[in-house]
């Protein structure tokens, strides 16, 4: 296979959501760039760097909202090398480190976040987040008897993936349609969701439907926790950049729209939850109030206002 085709294939899998979940697409992109870098036949360092940039751009375009992709690709391609061999080696090492750190972060988030779950609690989760499931799984593993309510998460039904994972862990789970979230909220002790993006002021961008669940939780006085690796925080939001919300194809919602003349399907994949509705963001660096997001961006991601050109 032409080495570039491997990158194109991974990009297509991310775009079509065969590979999905903010963390999983980031590690898939890092692995794809690592493998590609090993096959680049360049004569000069500039040529090598241009090939890396081309492949990185291809991967980056696939899911416009996910900051995990741009953070991963930025971390993997951050090297200062004098020749091709050392550039290649540095890139490979960066990718290996990113993938391993990402795995450890999810585990650590589970340990930290699970302390917020008490014996006998009912936890509601939305969509399918490895970080959120890590929290729930760690609470279950520590011997707490918990119940989970999982939403279907239309239109892509990631909730079905979630109930499969929870079932394999032996956790008692109830599946609800998305619109039942308010009806069950009074039975819920804690909402735990993942994150696609967290902005400098602690706003959460996550799977469509998250914002209304947060609103219901707020109204019902139910705690709302976000589980997110620090690379889900968006550095560019400290420069004022707004998060692009991905609009996906109509056919994900309605397979055949041709019989309607005046109907348009709207399919935004993510929505925006204000920080006022979030009690806690659980990261591998600790559980923080959303207002501390700026510090995470500065101290963990190493971004400051001067980094405008990066
Ligand atoms: P982890 C997913 O996006 C969901 O919105 C989920 O909450 C988020 O990524 C984080 O998932 P999509 O790819 O990284 O299903 O915690 O659109 O697995």
C-alpha cells in the first residue's frame, strides 16, 4: 500500500466515525502519523517536514470540532531536529508518548472521578466516552454498588456502545431514549459525561444533547461532572477563537429525505454547555472547577497568549 493511503484510510475512518470518540481519534491520528513517518522517503529535512505537515493536515480536517486531534497532532509533530533521521525518531517517540500518556490519563481520571461516586448512587451518562466509563468502571471495581442510566444518543446511537461496555463490566444499566433524560433526572445522583472540547472559561462542547442534560441536572440539583484528558482543552480559545460545531450529514438523522419538498434536516453533532452548569471537570491532573480551565491550558498544554503564531 502507498504509505499515504494508510493516512487517507485512517482519515476516512475518523470522518465516517468508524473510529470515533475524542480520545480514540486523537490516538488513531498519532499512530497513523507515526507509521507514515517511518515510510517517508525524503531527500531533505524540509521535504520530510512538508510530508508530515501534509499528512497531519489530512487527519486534522476530518472532525472539525475535536481539539483532541489538533492537540495530538501538534504534540506529535513538535520536534527540533537537524536531520531526517532524528526528526523521524523524535516524531515516533512523541507519538508513542502521546498514546501512552493518553491511556494512563484515562485510568487516572477513573481513579480520581470515581471518588465522587458513592455506594448506591445512580449515574447518568450520555453518548460514549472512555473517560466517563473509566470513572464509572473504577467506582464499580472499588466495590460500590451503582446503577447507570445511559441515553441512546441519537442519531449515531453511541449509547448502544456504552451499554455494551458497561454490560461487559457487569454494571447494572438502564437504556433510555434521549428525551427521557428529564423524566429520570430526579433518580440520578450524578451525571458523568466526556468532552470533545473545553474552552478557556470552562465551557464544555460535547455530544449533542449534553447541554439539555446539564440544564435538567442543574434544575434538579443533580451534580454534573465532566471527565476529560487535559488534551481536550482548547488552547486557541485563550486567543478568542470560537469552537466550530461540526454539522454532519442529513442522512444520519433521516435516511431518505427525497420525498419532502420543503424539509431540511439539521444535524449538529455537538452542543455547548455553559460552565455554570458544571460542578467539576475531572482530568488526569486532578478534579478542577471549570473556572480553572485557563490554568490547565497554560500549565499543562504550555500555551499562553504569546503563542498566537503556533
Ligand atoms: P472520549 C465523543 O464524540 C462524544 O461526544 C464523547 O463525549 C467524546 O467524544 C469524548 O469521548 P463522537 O466522536 O474521548 O462520538 O472520552 O462524536 O472517549
